[in-house]
């Protein structure tokens, strides 16, 4: 977003020099609009250049603010006192939707017996500036804009206060403009009732989808807390499981499949993963998670590390993800060409066929007809199938 960053920087410089708000108003009403996209619910999102001449919208075209309500706020359980971490808070929509929901659920906005504490973390001051300048889709977004303006002034990014929106006495907002991988070390353990995980896609921002980062999120979330994210990525699900979370399918909005809801408590998971999804996570190289042990690697280093790990795992200790091989375990394949490809991948790990003893053993935790082997939750099914495959690889079966 180089061009937009320069526009914002020049706007705030002129504003500081002249002590006039006209430059900000001009940016809001004219120049900024060329970078925005109006979604179906009337709220705007930002087109961000992720590679040369390739842009990605920050939200679904179905509705930017609606996505915040559906994918992030609705899965949370309402409590009179709620602590939430908003990771990659961006334009502020997720926090705004949360504030809106909290105030509507509270009988009295100024009832000090109920409180909402939100820690927002966003690495880019320019994204925050867009959040400050963008048309507010709901009234509570004005509260978030007030906090953004205060933070940008505190950091010397701008010098003129224009937002005087009052913040309810029972709403507490902290905004950190930094890499959340640095902030997470300083956050309190067993503190958050909810975590919103909303970076760009795992392919663009893998550093916030690593198993090592998830272990920190496990430390800071309460046992009955709920983590929500929009992505349905297999390595993200795998990383959450390995980090200690139970996971399930989140609400479907704007896409064909839902994101992820995760919790340390199984009782908080309402919709299990599909059997095919569990198999791909547990048994294929697609389930190799992103890794960043010290939380300091670049995106390219993390992506290349996973690529190399997948190559090493494939046909050595994980089934090849080609043609979704694990999906066909326990099934007869009518297509001869497909059958040959699946059998080639199975044979590489000394599994003779899709219905062989070893094949059936691999997926036994999913077999509801066998009370001795069936396991009643996605996380433990995945972990057990993975152990079963390890036994086969090590010739212990």
C-alpha cells in the first residue's frame, strides 16, 4: 500500500504544519475512496497490494462489518466481564462489532458491574490510519476510531485531535502498534475469554499461524476461552491441535466453508471437523504446520521451512497429499486412474490397499461402529490417527 501510505503521511504532515483539518477531510472524502471497496452490507474494506499489481481485499465482498459479527463475535460466549485480544485489528471492525454486541447485551451502558476489556494489536500505523479515516459502518466504530486517533497522536504519527466520541465507562480499549509476536510475550497468562485471530491469509502472513505462536495463545487464553479465525487452512488447524487446542468449524459467511473455532475446552466446540478434514490433517503432508520457534522468522523463512518439511515428510512418514490420498482409506475406488495414483501413495508407506488391515487401522478412531476404537472428538481423533501412522511407518503394527 505504498501509494496510500504516502498519501496518509503527506496528509498528516500538512495537517501538522497548518493545524487545519481540511487535508484529512479531503483524503477521507476523495482520495481514499479509490482504495476502498464497498461490500454488500454497505461497509467498506481496503484493497491492499500484496504483491506487484496483485491486490487482496481485507474482508469478504459479502459484507465487511457483517463478517466481523458472524465469524468473530458470534462464536464468543457473552459474559458480564469480558477480556478479548484482537490480533491484527486492522480497520477496527472486529473490536467495533464486539463493543456493539456487548453494549446491546448489557442492560445499562454505564453499569459498572459489567465491563469489556479489549487489547487491540496492529503492526501497521497506516492500516490504523485507514481505520481512522474510513466511513464508520456502525456507531461503535467511532469509539474505536477515537482510540486509534489517540494512539497515533501518542506515537507522533498525527497531531490534530478531531474525534471526541465518548467511551463508555465500562469499555476499556488498549491499542498496541507493534508486531504481536513481540507483544504476546508480555501478555498475562490465563486472561483472555476470547481471541480474534485476523491476519492476512496464511500464505501471506504465516508468522501468525505457527504452532509456536499458538502455544503462546494457549498460555494467555482461559481454559474456557474461545479463539476464532476466518481461515480454514489445513496447516493452521494442524498447528492449533498440536499446540493443545480443540478445534471445530466456525460460522460460514462469504465462503463455501467456515473458519475455525478453537478452545482448550471441548465443551466449547459445537461443530466438529469433517472426517476427510481430520484425515488430511493427521495423515498427509498437507498437515505439516508452520513453525517459528523463537517467533522471529520472516514469512519467506517460515514458508520455505514448511515446504522443505513437507517434502521430507511426503512418502517417508506422511501420506502424500496428492489426490487427497487419505480421503480414500476404507473406500473402494471405481476410477482406475485415480486408484493407481492413490495406491502408489499408499504403497510408499507399505500400505497395500485402501481397505487393507493397515488402512482400516489408520482410520479406526473415526469408526463409530467400533466402540473400542472410536474417539468422540476431532482433536484426539487426529492425534491418534497420526500415532497410528507412525506405528505403521516404524513397522510396529
